[in-house]
C-alpha cells in the first residue's frame, strides 16, 4: 500500500518545481523580447488610452503585512499594415491617459510591442525579484519532493518487512525417484489355489 505513496507524495511538489522553472523561462523570454524590440525594432507612435494602478497586498493570517502598487497602461497604435492594435503593459507613473509615447516591436511582430524604455530600471528590478522568488520556490519544492520521496521509500520498505512470509508452493508432481507405474511382475490374476468356480446363485 505504501509503495504507491513513494511516488505520489513527491508528485505535487515536483509539479510546483516544474511550474517555477516554466515561470523563470517566461521572465527570461520577456526580457529578451524587450531587448530585441529596442535594439532592432520599429518605432511607432502610440497613445495611452487607459492608465490605472494595481495594488498587491501580502497577508499573514488575517492581517496585511505589506503592500505594493504599480502602474499599468493600455496603449493603442496602428501597425505597418494599417491595423489598430492594443496592448497592456506596466510602466512609469509619469504616463497618463491621452499621452503619446513611442512603442517599438521586432520586425514583423507588432504583437510584441513595448513602450518601456531600454534598460528601464523598474522592469529589470521586477524581473530580478521575480526570478529570485521563483528560484527559491523551485529549490524549496525540490527539497520537499526529495523529503517526501525518502519518507515514502522508508514506509514502503517497512511495510514489506512487516508482511508475513508466504508459504512455499507445494510440488505439482511426485518427488524425484518416486515410482510412477506398476511393476512388470505384478500379478494380474488370483493367486494359486484361489477358488474360481463359485456356485451359481439360487433363483
């Protein structure tokens, strides 16, 4: 019974570690996309059509312990094919609704447009904090998965040792050397002198 727990217990923290690794890869891809957009991208004027603040509060039990806020903007621009596009992105607090900014995107990829300036310190700081948190979470998940695997393995071994020994199977045939046929000199009729002419039964 405990043999299944040997792999079931580490499965959940293992999936959490895999999700953390995927999150780290996503942050790195986003940073590369931003660098590609500003290093060899196409610059287009865009207008901020919406600006709002996102508040994030960290709770400890029933009380908040810390809170943070960052500004988000919705930009609208017209790409080289004449299509109007919109995208949402966190940005500086100095951009308000109705302002005109320059956005850039890699050649042929207007869906990857960004209005963040190259080397934006806030963007780099947020990326580093996110990567650091995800690395710590992945390491913690791997540690928990290893601990659960060790506990499950020990439980499975103790369960196997506690089981009663199974009896040896019975032989399916006679033991070696046991006679399997009748002897050739075995008498096939009555012994000598044994009467064979019995009287007929009375009617």
